[in-house]
C-alpha cells in the first residue's frame, strides 16, 4: 500500500505563528496524508525538539527531507573545487543526523549542480560519485537511505533521467543509495511515465507526485492512475509525496490533490 505525504516547500516558520503552523499540520492530517516532506537546511528553520513535537501531535511523520536549498549557499557535489565538494559531503553527513532522528530519508537532486559548475558530465559524475561514497559510509553505519532525484535538464545539470540515476546508484555501489521518481520531471525527460517505475522495481525508494503544470493533482494532463497502477505492479509500499508549487494555496493544494488521488483508487 502506498503511503501519501504532502510536501511543504516553504519553511514552516514562514507560514505563520505557532498556532497557524500547528493548524496547517492538523489540516494535512485531516486530508488523509500520513506525513509531510520538508526542506532541510542547517541550522534548521525550527528547533528540532519543536518540529518533532508539532509533527507528532498532528499524527504525522517526516518520511523525507529535501536537501537542495544548500546549493544557493555555494555547496555543490560536482564543483571543480575540492574544498567545496568536501563541505558539501560534510553538510550531507550532518543532514544524516537529522534524518536518523526522524526516521527519514534524504533527497539529493539540486546539490549535484549545473553544467556551469562543470561542463563535462563525465568529470561531474566522477566527483558526484566520489562525494556520495563518502556520505554513504555514514548512511550505511546508521541505516539511513539517500535517494537521488532525477531532475529535468532545465533545473539540474546531471542525471536527469531515471536511467542515469540508476547508473549513478550502481556506480556508487551502496545498498543505502536508491533511485526515486518524480512525475513532473519524467514528463520532460522520459518517453513513458510507467516504464521507469517498472525499471526501478523493488529498488524504488521514494516518489514525488507532481502535476504537469505544477498545480494540484488533476489540474494538468498527467495520467496518475497509470502511475499508481505501475507502483502497484512493483509492490511499492513507501511514501509518495504530493508536490504542488504553483497556482494553488497550500490548503487547497493538499485537499484537492488528495480528493483526486482517492478517485484513482
């Protein structure tokens, strides 16, 4: 059975005062979600004790943390500067400590960098893999998974397709490094929304459900019914995070997307 989470893209401390944030978390739970996916930066936007308490009181979990925000602070896995790469690996290792506390996975996408960081994809992938091997030593020791998100070529410079991500995962060679899929990126990079899921099979560790127009599910042209059936074919039982980043207020996005998902069941 698929478990649904809702991605809260903004930092929780920017969404209002304590009462408003806790009411939002309760609303997400009432809609039928089991978890929330959050951006993780260090230091965290909210004290971890407070975050843990608020999420727990709402009856939610945090299945996954996004890590891409650190790119804007100069961190990059493909940088030609070895010192930058080392700081990026060390940042991800610190993120692992937070992930371990919440029983979460880490999502790595934007931190891979762009072609402006490294024009040569072979060199970039060598550096990305080298950094990840260092990070995965810690991930394996604590039993935390990291997933590589295949992000479209307009937003990330490398490993844009699911096949490329699977090749990177194999190259790194860690059982705690796994592929994930995101429907809006597959809509750009792939010929099928279904075959990449089947190709991942039991290795698939995380899913982002995002509409073609970035708004609430059902407002664009993607066939999520087929996506969900493909996930059923591989017996996927992890979390699928609903991602809405435009043209919808957060409560409408959560409510309307879940109503749409229930219609697909």
